[in-house]
């Protein structure tokens, strides 16, 4: 079965596609970028519906970061205040 799939994929390329004759291609052109990783994130469909584009996602995440930082600093101030009352 696996061999059938491999043969089927090989048959899709036409004989006139001679990649050895093509100019301009560079082997491994993007290998360093690939090794460095990527920052792409797959959103669940229900989440993706809430954001029309990548800028909207970035804005929402920046706002969430600010809220989390404020919450964290408020908690630290509150703990400091409680400790001084003891």
C-alpha cells in the first residue's frame, strides 16, 4: 500500500519538469531560518473568528500583557502593604 502511494506521487510530475535545468534555485537557502524556528501559531477556529488579521491578535495580546503586569504589580503592592501592617 505504501509503495502504491509513493508511485502515485511520482506519476504526478510531468517529464518536462527537469529541475536540474532550472536556474536560480539555491539549495538550503532558508535552512538557517528553519533551524531558528518560527513564531507562527495555529489558532483554534473559534478564536480565529474573533480576529480579522494578525494586527488584531497582536493588539489583544499586548493588552493582555499590560493587564497581567498591572495585576502582578498590584498584588506585589498589596502584599507589601499587608506585611507592613503585621
